[in-house]
C-alpha cells in the first residue's frame, strides 16, 4: 500500500507530464478533488485532523482528578490513586455515570502532563582540578575466612579526574568514616578543596532548615585538621542527584571488582584486593575522554591541598571496665587484657581496625597493655593466651581447656613445638608440673624472639631436659652468632716465617686450620700406674 507522500508524488508527475486535469487525476487515483488540489499545491501531505470530542460527563470532573494525582506526589508510593480507584471515587462520591475505560484514558493523559511539568532536567557541571570530591558508603557481601559477611565500602571520588579510593569496613561507624578520609587523603597525596556528603550520621547529628546541619564534633575536627570545606546534599532522592558521581561510582566498582563475591582470609587481605582494583581503574577512560583516569589524576594532584604533618587520630577514646574474666566488652565484642587488670578501669582507643588498651589508673604512667584487631563479628571473644599465664601458673589444671589456648591453636600461635614440649613435660614431670614448665616457656616469648624459643624447645626435647631455664639457655644460644673456626698461622718450621712475610706484604693475616686432638686421660693413667712402683702419691697429686 502506497503512502500519501508517494501518492502526492504520482499526482504531481502525471499532472506535469500528461497534463491531466484535477478531475481526471481524482478519478485515476480514486481520491477526492481536494486531495488532488493539496498534492498540486504542496509535495508534503497536510497533517490529519484530530477530532476534538467533548466529554460532557467526564469534563466536569477533569480538574478534580488532576488535583488527586498532584496530591499523590507527596503520598507513599504504594498508597496512590490508580485509574480504577479514581473511577470508583467518581462513581461513589460524585455519582458520575462513566465507563472505567474512559477514566483510565483520562488518568494516563493527566499523569503524563503532571510528570512533564514536574520533571527535573540534569544540568551539566564543570569541576576544576582539585576543587571538589564526593564521599559515600555502599554495602556489599564477601567471604572473610570462610564466613559470609555484609560489609560496607567507603568511597571517596575526585570530581575532576574521576579517581576514587575504596576501603572495606565492618560497619558505618564514625571510626570507619574518619579512617576512610585519612586513608583516602594519603593514597591521593592531597586534600580536595570541598567534599560533598549526604546526611550520614557520623557527620550530621540533625538536619536543620535548608542546607544547615548540626554537625558531629569529631567530623568538624577532621575537617579543621585537613582544611577543607563540606557541602551537604538535600535529604532523599533529590540529594542523590547532587552527588551523582559517587552514586554511580559505587555501583560501577561493585559490578566491576566485586562480582563474583570476593573471598579473603581477612579484612586486610580484602582491602588489598580493593586497592588492586583502584590501581586497575586508573587505566580506564570515562565517557569520551581521551586521557585515562590515572593521567587526569596525575594532573590534578598538584592542585590538591598539601597533607598536614601529622595524620588525624581517628580512634574513639573510651573508659571501660574490665570484667572478672579480664575482658572488655565494646560494641558487643569481648577483648582480653592482662589478668592483673581484672576489675580495673582502663582507657581504650577504638579505631576502625584496631583496639588499643592503656592502663591509666591514677598514680601510674599510661602504658599500652593490650592490642587487638577490631572484631568483624558481634558476641565474639578475642583472647590472648599471654594475658592469662600468671593465673594459669597457679591453676595449671585450667590450661588444657582454656578458651585462650583454643584460639591460640586456631591462630597458629600454639605450634607443634609447644605441643611436643608439653606432652614430654607432662610425661616426665606429671600434669601440673609439666604444664607449669610449659607456661614458663610461654613466658619466654615476652623477652625472646619466637624462632629462638621454638628452637630452644626443640633442643630441650632432644636432650630430654624439659625445663624452662634450659629452653632459655638454648634460645639465647640460638641467637648467638656462629663461632669462627679455630685457625693459626700456617706451616711448621721455616715456612712460618715465609707465610708471615707474605702476610705482611698483603696487609692481612692469613690463618691456616690447625687440627687439635680430643683430650684423653691416658697420661693420668700412666702416672697412676707408676704410683705402685715407689712414686709418692702425694707428689703425683701435687704434680
């Protein structure tokens, strides 16, 4: 079937070439004479007329339906008017006699008009070098040491170059938020002039009118330390569009580097994988840019503000009570301290990855008494066997079933050498005395290197002298440099002088090995034999 454009072309050609009249052309093409006249007047067919049909019944309710749909913009998404609900309300509340299909067509038309009037058009932005960055958290899942965990990824992205830094944390707590900034600034080699945020709790305590915020004191201190400005986006979906760069970056990085679900032995190992992903991303191109992200970042780094001389301390200072089991409970996880601190109050520096305990009791210098890695799980115990050794010396029967011992075995700190020494010591001295001997060896780890103590235990087992003092002697002997072989000036007789002369000319002393026989008691046996033949035994002893 020909289109109207093709028909118009045929009419115009036949009129030009054959000189046919309007009537003849209308008859040939079976159209009205008006159509022939339109083709002769213009090669482009006129637009078809759209009939305007009045809706005498529905037209009276058009504005009411529009009001309902506009009010729906503020209502929950699942509690908005559908076309059926509009039809039901018109028939029940206004007594309108209408078909549902008629109302459905009106609702579709009005929704399109309302969406067009409220649609926000994105405005392109230019970002000068070093002027701005964006920060956000994104969640993801990973296998850590065989456990499937939900983790949080801190991301900071430079708006000009697009270079980003990603760090995995076990939570979105303030320590993680602050630590992410410090780590990112260090990796980037500088600080941007301004950073955009949404209303994250570690930064914002309360959203006030407009752009005003009641900010967290620790966040203000961080910002003051690094001399940058902050910008807070609008709450809700509108704020997401104000920092679209980081919103898209988190999704892109998650799809590019976290699929399939990553596996790692520890959080530190996982962060090494993320750092490798950041390094790989520097080779990519953003949209139609001709230079890579890494090249743009190399240009931008000179525009970043210099890092301060000292890094910001991100740890949260806490005053904690040590329970009767020499543990501290922080964020639903337990950490051990030396047993003599049971019942005391200590100072805790809670970092994003670390847990440091100081003995800050009055009248004592504040010293670090325990350090742990931050636990990834709740309701867990991180116990160090060394913290309980003084108690276990008095109660050796509790050693075999101690939770701290089980954790030391799992971590590989209680080795096969320890097991062999313990087994041999209990076999020789009995359970209690043998366990005390092992505890004495474990105490040596505080002052001697681990390899030396393991070598000392192996030597003690080989000598069947299962004593902590002997292990200490053998461990220190293991640390001593090997003795030089016994050497003397070479040759016998006149050759010695020749050797010395050669040595004097060379400016060094050359020593030749001298074989010394093992000592024997043969000479004493001969003296004792002569005693019986008249030799004074007193003289023999004196000699």
